[in-house]
C-alpha cells in the first residue's frame, strides 16, 4: 500500500543527539529525520550504511578522525564500519534526513564508549 507521510505529523523520540522521527522503513531501507540539539555520541554500524541530507542549519559530522563542516543541501555518505557522529555549531536548527541501507536495525548501533545500543 502506498501512503503519504507528513513529517509534521510524526512524533519525535529522544536520541543521542536530539530529536528523532522515524519516517519510513521497508525491508531494504529506512528514512529518519533528526533535529540535532547537541553533540551526538560516537558510534558505528557493522551492517548499515547511511546517507545524511542536511535539510536545515549547519554543523559538523565527524567521520573517523575527520570533521566535515556541513550546511543546508549537503549530502554525506557514511560507510558501514565507520565511527561517526553529528554536532550542531550554528544558531539555527540543524535538521538532517538520514537514509539507511539496509533498513535501520537497533542491534547494529554500536557506541564507542559503551556497549549501550539503540537510539
């Protein structure tokens, strides 16, 4: 069944870096929206790759030991098995669309400083 999803109607959940809205999930991919409120926790995924699309604001994404400045309309691929996290640096809201392939699996979320899993 094909449905329309309105992002403003999806309730956010707290995540390690802000507010997360799970928008869509199928067998092959997931799409989420994150409003980054603080620096996230360094983590990686063994099975999933991610693509970030910056919808609004500016900040940084740390991938491995490299920090990239990010701003509206940037696309950032995050390969699997790569430590990464987001951080807000600007005054306006940093909003990022996150696409994962295969679909998001909380068991594939590994934090560097603990064995805690799941956003």
